[in-house]
């Protein structure tokens, strides 16, 4: 950066040095951080590397037209507000520029005040666009509280507790085996709380690589580590005003546990590589399928953090403890997946239901849901019978197999219904996991994966198999 200030960062693009100097001075006087580029290519490189709030671009430059620069900029970073600078003769083009996403245009000659006003307005407008987008996403996401199906005594108790804790602000620790509905319960608490209109942000602590989890939680400044090409908000900041769901909390490193504890106590976060502290208002709901108390006893989980999270414990019972809920759940999943699968199922054969109720369901509700979905795709008529559920009818215990259910916990013997996947699938899954964890930041993802961005691009475009032959 040519000049440092505390305000928004602006990139000035003009091939004339005098014009750049004059504009730089005008903006630096108002504490903008100003950076300059004298040709389009340099400008795009800087935009890719830096994080700017706005760019002021001359429409007429040698090499590449201002409009092309504008379009390239919008592609690289749609969050940057672009102000186009035009001469008298190019007002027509300026109109075109507005259509292509410029926030504003300035006609030459202009005064320093006019420049400052245009930049300020462009940044404000961009901010508004962003807020609108966020609002729309939030409204779209905000549905009614998800239904936790089940009329068994333990499920009624779970619903009663959810309704009660939703009124308050206390931290909730949701426990239960895999697939018992922990995330669903957390979403229900959020949806019933006064924070319902604010974001619900879920972080799967087990899916984010350990070294990235801190930045995932607290965000980072640009340049905080290799690959941190711009400032990024962490989940705590994104969940501000709403609910933060910390899934698989038991997998977190002891070091990060200490940081999390401090944040929960002080209610402020410090992004990685930053001096600033940011006040945060979030309700935390944590979940685990491990026995955290046991982890505390063995020294893998901090006791003080355990007590801070476990203010209100919410235990979701395994499905085998409430077989009475199975018929209701089956109906619920038939209704849920019917439209998508274009299947109209009218009834479930009683023998099949009896077999479902007797099965052990190690993957709990998630496994039952997959079994129903699979049976719906396999069945021909309107009745789900034992045949549709595979060999369930003949062998009522433990034979319901689903490919997406929880991993087998019996030592991983390969079974007929779930063949071991080929390498390409595993690779693809892992790549998707890293991409997800980096919020589709391909550069960061390729750094973690140890491959070039080009190779990564080819792999996510479905050429993994080809690639591994090289
Ligand atoms: N009581 C319920 N009523 C309706 N759907 C349910 C219920 N419990 C779970 N489900 C459904 O089962 C699936 C798994 O639930 P969820 O993801 O909440 O489980 P989980 O406990 O978080 O599992 P995991 O430990 O594997 O992450 C989801 O599709 C969810 O909607
Ligand atoms: Mg879950």
C-alpha cells in the first residue's frame, strides 16, 4: 500500500501518474488506505492478492478497456465496489459500465470532494447490497422449527426440554449417538428462540483440519498465514446475534479448547493475526457423540470447558430405546422424500414395520431415514413391503444396510451391501471436505492438499481418475 490509514482500502487504476497522485492525495486525506496500479494487469493481480473495499478505474487505458477491467474485477471479487472514471465522450460507456456492475461513475474533470463522495457512496451501496443478500439468505433459511418426530416418553421429554431452553440463553450440550438428531435439536432450539431471525451457524469441528479450526472459529486477517489472501470472518462473527452450533466438540485440540473457553468467558474474539478484539453475542450449542465426561477423566477434554458447555445437558435417546417411534418416523420420511423421489407410497406392510421396529439401528434415525429412502426408490407399487427393505423381512435383526449411514462399528469388515469405495471416490470426498472447510477458497484448499490450483481444478471437474494415472 502506498499510504496507510485506518479506513477502507481503495485501489486506484489509471495509466496517468499525475491523475493517480491527485486521487491518492484526495483519498488519503480522509484516511482511506490507497493503493495504485498503472495498468490493468497489475490492477487485477493486486485485486486478487489484496482485499479492497473499492476500486476507481479509468475507462480509457491502453491494453485493456476499462469495461473489460470492470468485468474481470467483478468476477475476481464481486464484493469490491467499482467507480468508473470517464471523459465527456464516454458517458454512453459509463451507462454500460453501470449495467455491468459498476457502483457509480465519475466524469472528468472532478474535484477531490466529488471523488471522495463517489467512493464513499459506492462503498455504502456495496455494503447495502451485501446486507440485503445476507438478509435474503437468512429469511430463506428461516423456516419453522424443524419437527422432532416421536411420541415415546423420551422424545416428549426432549421436546419439552427444547421448548424450555429455547427461551433462555444458556449454553446447551447435546449428546447422543450418531444420527439421533443432535443437529436437528440444535436447529429447533434456535428456531424457537428469540434469535430465530438471526443466523444459525454450524461448525463441524471434526471436519475442519485442526490447524484451520482456529481461523474457522475466529476468522483471520489478510496475511495471517500462507494462503490467507484476504480477511475472513470466523463462525463466531458470522453467528453474531444468532446461534453457533459447535458439532463434534470432543475432537478439538486441548490448545483450542483453552482459547474457546476464554472466548466463552470474555464474550470477545480475536481473529488470527489481528490485534483487535471483537465483541460477540452468540448463543452456543455444542454437540458430541463421545462421552465427554470420560474424556475429561482421561485428560483429553478440559474440565472447566466441559462445565461451561454443559450448563444444560440434552440427551437424545438412541432409536433402539424408543421403537414405538419407528412407525411415525417411517411415515414422516415417506412424506419428506416422496415429492423428491416422485413416489406415492400409500402404506407400509405391517410385517415390514415389525421388522423395522425390531432392528438395532446403530446409525439411529439417520440410518432409518436412508433405509426408507432406499426402499422407496426400490419398490414398484404403492406399498412398502419387506422386500423393498431388502432381506429385512427374513432376518429381522441388524440387516438393514445403507450406504450413507454411520460407519460400521464392528471392526469394519466389508459387507456385501456396502462395497469399499475406489480410491478416486475417497480422494474426491476428501477434496470436497477440504473445499468445504476452506469455504471454496481454491488457493487455500490446494495448499492444504499439496497440489497446484490447476490440478485441483481438474480434479473437481471430475477428472480424478485420469489424474491419478499420471
Ligand atoms: N426425531 C426426528 N424426527 C425427524 N427427523 C429426525 C429426527 N431425528 C433425526 N432426524 C433426521 O435424521 C437425520 C440425522 O439427524 P441429525 O443430523 O440431526 O443427527 P446427528 O445426531 O447430528 O448425527 P451425527 O452424530 O451423525 O452428526 C436428519 O436427516 C434428521 O432430519
Ligand atoms: Mg450431526
